C-alpha cells in the first residue's frame, strides 16, 4: 500500500487519509457482522488511531451495547449509510477500518479469519490464512500483529 492512502464513503462526503500501514487485516464470519453489512463476511483493518486523519465530513457514531457485554461504536456516513470504521471503547489507540472504503485496497489480504464456526458452508478459506473458530483474543491479535511486522508486510 502506498502511503498516505486515501479513502472515503460511497457519496464522498466523508474522506480520510491513512498515514501508516495497517497493523492487521482480518475477516469476520460472525452472524452479527454478516447481518450488519448484509454480506457474506466482513473485513476489518486494525489501524493506529494516530494514523487515521479525517479530511472531510463528520461521520456519525452508532453505539450499540450487546447483552453479552460487548460494545460496538461504528462511524458511518449519514448521507449514504456507508460504514467507515469502528472505535473500540476498550482500545482507544486503535481504529478498525472497513478496508473496502479505501480507494485502493486490492493488496489488503486477511492475515486471519475469525468465527469460522459460523462461516457460510460454501466459503473456502485461502491457503496460508490463519483460521480461528471464534473471536480472536487480545493475545492472538498481538501475536498476529507481530507476525505481520516480522514479515515486513507493508500492505
Ligand atoms: Zn457518504
Ligand atoms: Zn463479526
């Protein structure tokens, strides 16, 4: 990925710039992500908060508390409905970006796939990707970030 990289929502109201390479790229196959995005799985890119610079527009915040204690805080454009990134309340140093909003994202290949226990039956996980039956733990996320950095993967 060439830096800075730019991205934004579908209508163009919200635009942002990435100043540093992502820490981790993963796909989530949980039923909540599928329903939220209306797609077969969701992709997520963990970025440092300081690496994400807002260029224009003010994305709205959607906050949701789940009965199991998890919390979602998702930024979206209120003109086109496009989701841009989430702001995990327990990890203010990172943003979890929807990589499909980057102007160029073909080089962002998931390091890991989580919630394979609920993945769609026709889905084939690419060889070389790490697979996890449920939610990645913080320890697993740190290990995957270190593995990505050890590879020198700048994409
Ligand atoms: Zn928009
Ligand atoms: Zn999910």
